[in-house]
């Protein structure tokens, strides 16, 4: 469950959405950095067809490590830290397996055309 750090109650949808947007901004910065590094390699053609799939893979691996490890260790990503929310499992951060399942659930929600996010937006809890 995601809770606000000061109130001790579940965080609202828009606060969670802001935290996710901040995390996506970090992913965009990482992807842009990867692209700059790829363009700096001599002999690699300067187009996204050449290194685009590899950039996507590296960005996905970074996002997975970032999300899973930070949730398991601290219960929050940098986006959640900035907006003041934390994921809790009992009295502390969720274990690694739960953090991994949370990351996979992001894809399940997107794959279902955002139904999971829509449910979170309309649910009062």
C-alpha cells in the first residue's frame, strides 16, 4: 500500500500520478544519456534505427532495477520521495519479490489499456 509519509494514510491518485511522472522524467534523462553515449561511439551510424532497440532495452533494464531495488530497500523511488509517499508492507518496505510483482503490474495495467490506473483514479480508497 502506498501511504503519505506525514499523514499515515493512503496517498491519493494524483499524488501517485505526480510521483510516476517524476520517475518517468528520470527515465527520459537516462534514455537521453544513453543516446548521447551511443552517438559518441565512432563508426555507429547516427540514426535511431541502428541503436533504438538497444536504447529501449537498456532503459527498460534501468527502470526495472531502479523501481524494484528502490522499493525493496527504501519503499520509495525518487519520484515518491519528492512527493512524500512510501510503499509499505507491514511496518517497512516491501520485500524484493513484492517489488518485482509491483513492477510487472505496471505493464499489466498498461496492457489492459490503463484499466488499473482508471480503477485507481475512480476508487475513493
